[in-house]
């Protein structure tokens, strides 16, 4: 099927624009503006529903990110011997739907908290609110693709979407024509996903890179700890060895009570008169 200009731009050129800005933008921000490389958590302002929203959101998005990466970029020849395309699609629908609901519930809580709490709203950046709205819409579109996938359980559309992603990564042509006739819900979900990568370097999402850096922390070499005594000059250590041992400490003398002034009685005063 011939692709339109819309499909040619958003599925032929736009992926490379988004990936270029994603990689170079993240590198430039780390190099020039490291003090802004943080998650900007609002937990100190008010925790409240943050725990539920954050945990559900991260649980959903981390699973979906890993699932999309493995499912879309793994060639079919590597798994066709033990799972068919239809079964793979069914597994993706069930697991993606479950964790998609987790993520959607979490992002809804976070967005509601960000918009309705005056203290958090006044301390929020415009990019924070826009990012939450984009993620909320992305989860909604992802859940909207599940009923459409249920209409063709043979895995044909999923295979075409995966082939498009693999052709983009491997710089091969012909990927646009593969998905020219898929539903607009799939296309909107893909375009919005690429747009999130596009705005990634300009938002708090850059802290995701630091999460991947924990792998390097876990594999770091052993830390060498040296005794402080080994760094002291040799003469200082020798002088400390020749000092006589200190004797037992003498107890401090007990404080004597102050002498009271003489009290003149009433009788003595009358006799003096």
C-alpha cells in the first residue's frame, strides 16, 4: 500500500528526529546543566497520595518499557520455534493490559495531585504538568489498542509493527508501507511515544539515565580502605611509641561547702541596745 505524506513524515523521518534529539539533548544537558539533572520530587511539599501514585506508575511504565523494547525489537525468527505470533500477541495483551492499568491509575493519581493541590501546583513547572498529561494520554491510547488487537488474534498487525521498529533501528527502508493501513489508534500511540522521547531531555525524565547507571554501581570494583595510621609520618609514630604510659587519673578534690555568714540572733541585738 502506498504511504501518504503523513505516514512518510511521522514513520519515516520523525523517528530519527526524535532519537537524535533524545540522545544529543541528554548528552548536552548532562554536560552543561548537571544541577537540573534530578527528579524534582514534590514529596517534601506533601506526601499524601504520592506513594500510591508513584509506585503504581513506576511499576506499570517500567514493565511496559521493557516489554515494548523486547517485543518490538526481537526478530520473529528467535522465538517462533517455541511461541507463535498469535500467542505472543495474546500474552502481550494480557500482561500489557494489566500493567497498563497499574500505570494509568498511578499517572491519574499523580496528575490529580499536581493539579488540585495548591501548594504543589504553585511549585510545579509547566513542563511537569505537560509531561504528566502526555504520559496520561499515552497510557490511555495504549489501553485503547487492546480491543483492536482482540479483533485480529493471529498476530499479523503486531508483526508488522515490530518489523517497522526493527527497520527503523537497522536503517532499512520499506517500514512505512508496512503500517500505512493500521488503525489510527496504533499510529497515535506510536507518534506520542516518539514525541515523549523528543521532549525527554528537556524534562525531569532525564533522571531515568541515572537509574540505568545503578548497574555500573553494582558492578563497581572493590573500594580500598587504608588505615589512617599508615598515612602518618614515621617520626610521629616513633615518638608516640617512646612516650611513657599515662598513670591512673587522680580523682578531683571534693568541693568544700562555703562558710555561712554569722547569723545575729534577736536576743543578741536587744542586749547590745
